[in-house]
C-alpha cells in the first residue's frame, strides 16, 4: 500500500450486501494483525493471541450479517483504496436501552498508527450515531494499561466506571476494563 500522500476516506456501510468479498478479507486481515500485535480488540469468540484467520473470519462474517441501518453499522477508513481501520456502532433493540449504542472493534492497521486514522473514525461516530441511528448516548469498554482512556477522553468520552482486574490478558497480567460514555 503506497499511502504516504493518499487521502483518508471514511465510508459507512449499513447492509451486508454492501460488503465486497475483498473488504471482508481486508477486515479479517486487519483484525488478525491488530490482535496479534497486542491490540485490545479480542472478540469473545477468539482464543487468546495469537489468532489465525480461522478464528477471525467467522466473526467478521457474523458482524457483516448483523449489519442493519437501525441496529449495526460498519465505519471503514481507507487510504489509497485499501482498508486502514474500522469500527462498528451497534444498538440493542430492547426498549430499555434502545436510546444508547455501543462502539466496538475500533482498530487501525499497526503500520498506519499515529496518522490520525483512529481519531478520524471516532470523530465521525457521533454524527452517525445521532443523525443516522437516532441514538442519544454511546458506550465503549476499553482495556486498561494501554492509555486508551486518555485517547477517548481527548475525544470527549468520560470514564464512568471500572471493573478492576476484569480482563486477563495472560497469566499474571490482569487489566481493568474501563467503561466510558459519550452523550450525544
């Protein structure tokens, strides 16, 4: 990928048929690379790292099948036409919590980190959530020990709680799960 001068483009996808086979492959490749480089986006269906394509691809397929304009949207960032990062915005359809959504799987290809891709993705989230999905509040859970709470804090998110030691990254390496919120 020759991305030194290529502009960053963001695209929102709301239906499974909008996802090409090539994009599915790029999503799985990105997720595998991010997890194996220490990224905090380990899906519940994954084993602890290292993960393989056989772990990641079925989870990507499930995310794609769940796309629905009202309930789940995929936001992708591309540079030079190739995937650079992505995230998912979801809402639970239950009436008690349908006013709020959750941001999941925020990731940027490791070789492209530090270029503002994650910030660009997260800056687009409030508009999509509020205007596109009718949400009033967003939640995100992040892994402690990586400085993620500072990153999200700079973008307007507020820490609302912690579960001490809730995440066991490896034997003897327990991390807090940090719960954050953004009022739209």
